[in-house]
């Protein structure tokens, strides 16, 4: 049948099972919005306050559900407002398809009103992008965009559609989504045997589990593997939820704000097994002193991650779930037995250096996070902003399931959390969603409270309000002689009133003994809640690896 | 400079469409890879172009360059062309000061290098010369004393020796030039 470009976009979305998109109207996408109005039974459109919110929401939706998140913006400023959100998704390998309108073909390249070269702008922050110059190409481009976003290591794809392409008509025929390649060509019996040999020889194996475990859905297989091998397990920030946080072998995060147990175990192990992780600088710190006695076995779907940041001794490139299942089959018939002495050693370290914080003297942010964990029994979805709020949320909530932890790891985007929690709540309506924020991050994109209220989303925003840009302030405190340059924001904004002005419930919290009551009140309330928690700007994130140090030289307190 | 840093010639098959040069060039600049030259042109198939890139780096960097190129969706294939099994050529155009007195001397050198004079003016000649980089450098050195007014090089282009090819007959592209059947390794 003959359809306009705008209708073809929507039909292709339906082919891929997309029932929700996050977008913001504008001149160049008028035709798409006109078509959306006719398809409102099939595709729900969520209107944020700002295009950045749409991008973060699409990303949060993708992270919470594993499905592709879709956002839509108009040309020019609409498109550039998506950029931070797209870069955030790119750094954390989140499958997002972003559509932008552009000026009509004849006006392209003429500096027309609201024209921007968004494919040029987003080239380094997308897996791939397209500009569609002919309506006859549109259906194939959209299908290919979804395929690229999902395949292998996921990531964002942008499709730029000039206005005339949305009006022009062509023949459309429904198609099933393109198949995804499996990327397991390199997983051979020989390559698996090589890994098994290393594991058999190892007396002190250590497992480092990254975000790839979650992308691949390999969490159960990784758990089985860890138990068979007898390896202490640490996660990267992106890997949280990929391994049960209350499991006996779990040692907490590794790296800059990891635990003493993880960092020491990584340094003392004789086999460092990294699965679905990329050895970020926040993990490795000083590369020369990282796991000095260990052989490094790296398993990842992206061949470019092998030997990029850390030289490996052995690697397998393939889909993690597939690889771990093949390894588990072989381990079942092998002589590999957990080394109880090694596990005991690490258990002692865990006992000697638990994650802790100074008690007394006012409300502690770590305590608030701990209570959220206890009161939700670990069943919530936690989105965070970036900084101290993020690391405390990573440390003091024990994530049990994949896709319950949603945080900007690679790009470290302040202002990510509220939009992301909106996407997560829409994707997982049955879940209690929290956005744990700092006052600085919350202020960046708090306009999205309007969106949460508008769609009656029961998100609880917990602002750990220290009236400062806490993480930068912490660095100034520790490494810049306490010169708190521009980090003591201490503005007079009343977040409770602000919440109420947006139509949300605003609660304040300043006493430790009120934490449970206030959290319960928020969880039982209808609609969006903001809790303004008064905390001390001198509270710090520990443990911490000082810049340039080896990870074993982690500082556990001030 | 690191003594392990070497010059390598990469041949890259790409989908012949808008933006592909910018994607490849952008990859080199944002990841800080050194590039000596890049030349590009269409192959015997008009939907596929071939880039010849001369890059510098140690082995680890070269491994990354190849892998990162492989991740670009528009890149079909990347191969290294080592000197022992490849032919390299580059074209240079040189405009040299030449009056009636020394024109024949210059012409003699050009003949020895099997180049050609393609334009003559009362006080200058323009020489065309093809060869590998060392031949071109040797020629340019001999022209220096006469005074070089301007010089332009195309950058290296290269093929494998013998009957081996990069193999583009089996590649299928759909009508929109997005490849079918290929499985890019992504990031």
C-alpha cells in the first residue's frame, strides 16, 4: 500500500514491537506527529519537558526492559538536545533508536531555520547513523537501525529524516524484523578448552562481571560458572545486578570506589576472568599494577575491547550467555573444584573490611540507601544521578536482579536519573522505581518532574541534599587543600515546595529515626514523590583509590 | 618516538556513500591514531570504494585501528598490506623552476625516473611521476636544487602482489547500500 514517510516510520516501529516512544514535537516532525495522532491506539507517545529528558527516558526504558528505547525530536535544537542522552546510551551500550526531523531536502546545507547536521554531530556517539534522502529508502533504514542497535554489543542509532521525506509516499509492505547475527563464530571447542585449561591450573581465580552480563542475559550462567570455579566475584558499576548482591562469593564493586576485598582479591588472584567488561580507567586505575600476578582471561562480544586497555593472556569473543553455557558444560565434566582456602581468605577480607560509614551526627546518606534496600526487599528499580549519590546507591543497595540498577556509568551524566526513571517506570509499571539524586544533579533536569506527574508515575525521587556538588567537593577536600571552588551551591530552593508546585508530593527528612516512616509514606503515596533528605556536605564516599594509585592501595576512611 | 612504532599500509573496503570518509577520518582523529596518508576511490564495483591508509603505530595500536575500523558499519573489510607481498604506488606532481638553460637537465632526470613533463612554461615545468614512496622522495630531493614551486602527492595506493585479491565479488549490498549478510562487530 502507498504510505507517507511519516506513516512508514510508525509502521516500521510496529514491526519491531515498539508501543511507546518518547518525543517532543516541532516544525520538522509535524507530519510524524500528525501520523502519531492516527496511530495513538498502537503507539503511546510520552511528552517530556525537554528533549534531553526524552533521550534519557528512552535509555532508561531500554535498560529497564532490554527492549529498544525510541525517542523522537525535531530538527536543530530538538536534535542537539538529544545529544547528551545519545552519548550516555553509547558509553553504556544501551540500545536506543533516535529519530530526528530535518529541514526539507532542498533546504539542506543552506543554514536553513532550525537546520543542524545531526548525523555529523552524532557520528562519534552512535553505533551508526543515517540521513534518509529518499522515501524509498526509509523502511530499510529504519529496519537496519533497529538491527544495528540490538545486534552484538548494543548501542544507539540515529535516523535523521528530512521533512519532505515524511510527506512523500511510497509502497510499504510489512516485514518481520531482520535477524540478528550471533557473533559466536570464534567460540570453538579449542578456544573453550584453552579457557578451561587456565581455570584448571588456577588456584586463586577471580571473576569480574560487567554490563555485558546484563545485555546478554547471562546472569544465571555467570552465577553457575562462579560457583563451579569457586571465584570471588566483583562487578563493575555497569555490572551491578548481574550477580546477586547478597551471594556469599560477591565482594562488591571493584576499582575506584570498590571494596577492599574486591580490590585486594583482584590484586592477589592468579587468574582474572573478565566477562562482559571493558577495563575502564575507573576499574583499572594504575594499569601497570593491576592484577600483577594474574593471567587475564577476557570474554566479550566486542573484539575491539580485547587488549584495548589491558593486555590479556587469553580471550574468547562471543555472546556471553552462549560462551558461559559452553564453559559450564565443560566444567561439569572437569576436575575443577572450588579452592575453599582462597574463598575463606577473601571471606575474611570481607569481614575485616565491610562497607561502612561513620554513624551518629545527623542523617547519613548511606543509611537512607540501606533502608530503601531493606524496605523494598531489594525488589525496586534504582535509577541514580551521578556523583556521591550514585556511588552510595551502588554500594549500599544489594542488587539481586539484572535491570534493577540504572545509572550513567561511562559518560557520568548528571541529570540522567530523573528522565531514566521515567523511562524505567513506563517500561516496568509493576516495579517501585526510585531516582536517588544529589541536589546538584536533581536541579539539572528537575523539569521532568512535570512529566512524572503528568503521567501519574509513582516514582520516588530521593534527594540526598548536602547543598554541595558532593563528589567534586570531596576531591577538593582530599586533594585540593579544601579549596571548595564553586561546589558549595547552598541555594535556597525549597525542594518540597518545588515538588508541590509540580503537583508531586514533597516530603522532607532530616532525622535518622524518621527514615522508615518517610520512606513508607512515599511508597504508599499515590503518584510522584520527592523526598528532600538533609545530609552533611562533609560525608564522603569511601573506600576510594587515590588518583594514579594501584587498586589495592584503596583508602577505606578519612 | 617509540622504536616499536612502524608504518603500516591498510586497505579498507567501504560502502560508497555519503559520510563514509568522514566516519573513517573521524575515527582516526578522535582516537588519536597517526595517519600519514589516506587515498580513496571507487573499485570495479561502483557501490564499493577502497581506501588506502598509511598509519603509524606500535603493534597494539595497529590492532586497535583494525578492530575499530571493523566496527564501523560502512566498513566492509580491512586488510594489512605488508611491503613484502604488496605493490605500493603514489603519484606526485612537481612544479620546478626551469629556464632554457637547465630544462634539458631536468628532463634527463625525469626520464631516468620514468616520469613525464606534462606542462612547460618559460620559467617552469610540471613533472608527473609515479612510484613507491622512496622513489618519489629520491626524485624530489634531486629537484630541490632547481627550486620547487609547488608539489602535490596523492598519498599511497596499494594492491596485493600475485593473484591474491581483497575479494569483493561475494559482497552483497542491498539497494540502499546497507549491507546484507554482514555481521559487524560493534560498539
